[in-house]
């Protein structure tokens, strides 16, 4: 659990304390008859707490994949709700929906070392920091695990506990290899991140393991937001709250146990995360309504976010793929020579794996590099962001002075 998630959990705990006080207040008034506004007030507070369970705090360099009732859609952290590094991504309010967070570590890997902050434009609104210095593997292997992040000197990398553990493992492995073996290992590492069969296998296992949680979370949702309000309106609070509360507690406790068992089957190497999240569900009962969602969040750790988005959301993710392909073909490279060399080697390897994968998934990679539809009087465009210009005697300001490409006006 990240610090931000811990903060969110604490906020929910305070909100639950407020809910408990309001219930006590209503119970005291039930002898003389609670006011409708008090009951409505409590219902609104419950809805707000539930809504906070449907969002995820994530780094801006990743993508969130939301599985709704019938299809997938891709989203990025909200531009306003967050800071420069991370923000809130919104899932669906439906109890059966799930939100998968796929982080991108923003690392360039070469035979000689790694470079942090080598980001891809998955979210066009995200202004990524400039690439860091090149760090040799002997030094990178000393990185320290700290929850969801890896600390390497002044650099903080990763974004989720699972991804941080994977990167730490890869750094330790690569540091022990010679150059030839390291090149092969880097190729194997990238191929594993782009393996769509692995994405399918993980999802199939998730839906198989979490089937009971689907029923339990839906039952809790229906009880809290449909059955209980209807019963209270029709028969009054004093006559209904005890059986409703007993049923809620029973479903809630079964839900917590089912979550713990499912988490152990899906993530056997993450006992710390399991206990933390189980405690969260235990102390914040409304979290139990989204327990399956919490189980889904780290499922695709280590998978490439773009490949996962295209594989699951189909054509709606193609514009993201086109943007990334343009960035890979026309990268901004104005750093120190060794940093640029590492980024160039990484991007060459990335393109070699990415283009065949995207083509197999139905993306028209050639169309990504085609000129944009020409505006009147425009004579050139930026090959990276496709902004159009009236003169070729300039460079693209948005892309750190990328040279322009002239329109072929025949
Ligand atoms: Zn540009």
C-alpha cells in the first residue's frame, strides 16, 4: 500500500466514524421518529464513501483499464486531481466493474545501464520530467525497495509494490550478466512484457478465482443502496435496522474472508499487501463492496500498458498507440550523449517488439506516421505531435524543438 493509499484509507476511516455517529443519532431519534433529512444525509455520505472506493491513485505514466458491464475502456489519471507525478483515475460505479492499473516505470534499459524518466506519451496531458542520468547496473542493483517504489539515489522509480519487486529482480539479474547475455536478457524481458497470451492467462485466472467475490460485492451493494433504503422508507428505521445491519455484517465478514483467500491464490508472494488490504476491508466496511476491484488493481503488473490497452480495449486504444509510435520514430533526444545512447538502444528494441505486436492486434502502424490532414496555408507539421505550422523556418516548441516535416503539396 502506497502512502497516498494509506491516506485515502485513513480518510475513509474518519468518514466511517461519521457514518457510525449518524446511525447512532438516528437510532436515538427512532423512538420519536427520525427526520427524513437525517436518513437522506446518511445515504448521501454512504454514496460518497462508496464513490471514493471506485478511484485509484496512480502514476501519470501508466494507464487504467476499466472493465464495465460489456466492454473495456482506457483512461488516464485526471489532469486536475493529483500532482505532477500521479493522480486519481476513475473507474465505474457499477459493483461488477473492475479497474486494472497498469504502471509504466519510465525506464530505458540498455546494455550499459538504465535511464529514469524515459517516458512515452500514453497521456498527452502529462508533462514528463527530463530523463535522468545513466546509471550503470552495478549501481542500479543497489536500489532500495520502499513499498511501491525503488529508491536509487535521488531517483524514485516504479509505481506499485509488484512492479517495484519485478524491477528490483531484473536489476539484480542484469547486473550479474556479461554484455552478450545482458542483451539477450533485455530482449526476453521486453518480450515477456508484450506477451498478450500472458495477459489473457492472468485475466482468466482472475475471473476464475474471484467469481464468489463478484456475487458477494453485488449482494452488499444491492443491500446497502437498494434493499435497505426501500425497507426503511416502507417500514421505518426502528423496525428494520437490526435485521438489515445483521445481514450487512454477515455479508461483509464473508466478503473479507473471500478476499483474503482469493488474494493468496492470485498473489502468493505478496503477504504484506494482502494483510494491509484485508485490514482496510475490515475497518472500512464499504470497501468490501469493491473488494474484487481492489483484487484486480495489481493484476497486470509488469505487462506493457499500451499493449494491454490495445489487446483489451481494441480500437479505442489505437490513437494512444499511434501517438506512442510517432514518439518512438521522432524522439526528443537532447541530453548528454551516454543518456541519448541508452534511450536510443532502448527505443530500437522497443520498436522491434512493439510494431509486430501492435500489427498483430490490428493497429495500422503505417497510418500513425502518415501526415495529418492539412490545414489551409499550413506548409509543415511536427512528426511527433502533428501540430501544423505556417512556416518551415522554425521547430516545434511543444516537442523541445523537433524539426518540422514539409507537407508534400505535389
Ligand atoms: Zn511537436
